[in-house]
């Protein structure tokens, strides 16, 4: 019988056994030295490690305390981001963590045998606040050393009030990623896919984030950690040190399983390169976790596909309400309901032909309240787009993506909302119809370091602006041959963040 991960807000009582025992185990793990493979900080460093970032977060790692270079090379700095390995790597990480937590519990009297990690579903009404057990320094008995509490959580307004904001122009979104019926995307300007772009290597950060990684994953990280104040959750190199990290990733893992029930969805990749992971096809690093019995568990994405094989499930795998699936777009373009449903079934057969529709001319530097640039459209590709949209009732129309390319920053955390053709002087919040989407700079610092493994290439983001372009096409406003793009930060951006965008490109992915 499968074990069940449950919603942390629906465990019945404050400090329910699942949370109380989690806290007890975290205390045991935090007491272990960094060199111990089963310690709290060792497991956090599996996700990411940067000595300067740890020190700045109040978690210094002295040279004498570090594990052997062999252990660091085998286990540390593994998290997969900007890659189609993002979801399976993190699933294995969660499974190994659960085993380590259970083993820590087993050192205490009365421990449960089948404890399961709860998840935090911040999208349910009334459940977007940080769970109370993580927000207080106190245990139920009044003791003042609750290990689930972290001071370095600053929230979306940088005021210490921690919640996930799923309303308004900077909303964390549940359903956006579900619009993509394909798991695999690309880094060619088109769809990044639900699960991320195909990558040919072990991908520890950088690159283009896939749909689910971008929204809600990245946005939740900085909503919890902070935006202009950098908390543990704000930076991938410190995120695994926060006890709420694991509940967030359990929810991301749950959403992967939910996506598989979307109508006409493609499902997980069948490519041997994905199934076998980077070690099998490219000679890269293996995904490997230290376990309580002293072994090193190596796994590949193929091992992570089936929850029944992994002997766990979730208490709620229902689809989000109000999903905006491709068929709805086709109806807006003139297709009947029957035609729209038929076209949706063909979406997975779309070619991966991606053409540059237009791009900005210069780098955009962002400070204060953001910045604006213009994208000039290329007439030949614009004609292809117009023809594709006009033919929509009979054929799958192309999709249009706005790419923020080579986004660099000196620190993580900034959140921006992107608008298309916002009237001069207009209040962005009053024009949701012009909102292309929001991004969070989770991982930008490390990806921008010129001496790092990504050679300073930064992050890239791909936003589906097809619905905006459809309206412009129908109103003949695309005839102007340009799009004005404005980025508005949630919180005023300090100069020292040094955020730049190498280029803003608009791409047509043909049907």
C-alpha cells in the first residue's frame, strides 16, 4: 500500500504528529557536524553550496568543518535547474531526504515508522501563509529553539511577513505551466516545455527554466526568502538549509503528477537521454544520494516516473480549476468547440520550427522601477505569423514567445512583471490584459559569475505571449511592426543588484 504525503494545512491540529516529528528529526540532523553525510547542512549542500553565500546567510562553513573533497565531489552541488532533469532529480532528492529524516526520528523513543513529508499547497484559499509551525521560535511546550523556524525568511514585501502572493500583477501561478502539453522544451526561443528544455549535460543551474520551474517554483522561492532581502530560500545555494524548502518541493513534485492527467498531455519523455540521465548518455555526473545505511544511492529519471513503483502518492491529485488549455485559445481565434478540441489533440505533433520574429537592439539595464525597450518585428516572419493565426480554425496556429535572454544579476531575488505595449504613464496593475507574465531571479547570481560553471551567461526566461499577440492581430495592431516591452519590479530595485538583460527576443514557434 502506498504511503501518502499530506497537505500540511490539513493535518487536523497545530503541531500535528507529522510536523512535530519532522521538527524533532531536524533538530537531530542540525546537531550533526557538517562532515556527517546525514547532517542537515550536508543535505542542504547537496542542493547547492557557496561558502560566501552560506556565510552571508549566517551559516558559515569553516574549512576545517568541510567533508572530504571526495564527498564534496560526489554529493554536493547537484541540483538540476534549467533542464529537463529538474523534476526527476528533485524527486530522488526528496525520497532520499525522507529516508534520512526517518532514520533521525528512529534515534528517538516512540518514533513513527512510516513518516511522510507533508507538502505545502499555497494555492488553496487560506493556505498561502507560511505554516504557523515554521513561523514561531517556540515548540508546543514553550521551549524557544524550534528548528523549523528560520529568521532569514523575509517574504514578498521584505517585511518578514511570509506568504505566497497568488493575486495581482506579481502573482505566483498554479496553472500557467499546465498550458504546455509537452514535457520537453528547448532553449531555442520557443516553448521551454512543462518539464524543461532538453539538455545534453549535468545542469547545475543556469539556462532556460521550464514551465513548472519558472511558475510556481522560482516565484515561491523568492516569495518566501525575500526579494531585496536575500533569505535562505532566495538563493539555490542556501535554499536546502530552510526546513520549508522540502515542503515546497513536495508540492512541486505533486504538480508534476497532477500535470499527467491534463487532457491530451504528452507525458514524460521517452528519450533514452532523459531516461538514463546525464551520466548514461554524456558521461556526466550521476544523481547520487547518501543513505542512512551508509550506501550511496544512484538513480536515473526512469526510476522516478511512476509513483506506484516508488510506493507513495499524494492526498490530492486533482487538476486546478479554470485551466486555460490550448482549445480555449483556438476558440478565441474562430474555431468551433469541436474544431478546437480536434486541434488540441494535434498540438503534440507540432513541428519544432522556431523563427526569430524580432529582437531588441541593445542590452537593457534595470534599476529602480524597471525599464522599457522596443522589439522591431521582421516582416517575413510577421507574415508567417499572420497567416498562421488567420488559418487557425483549420490548423494549429503558431505560438509566440517573448524571451528574456542572458539575464544577469549580482544577487538573487528580484521579481519582475513583463508588459507588452503598455500605454505611456499607465498604471500596469490596471492592464492585466497586457501582462506577459512574471519572473523571479532565482539562481541568477551563480549563473552570472564569469568564473563559474556557466561562464556568466545568466538565466533565460520564455513567456508565452500568444494570447496578447492574438488580440493585437485581430485588432490589426501588429501592423505597426513593433512591440514595446516594459519590465516592472515588484519592489524598487537597488542599484547594487546590477540586473541586466542581454536581449529581448520574440519568437514564432510554428504549428
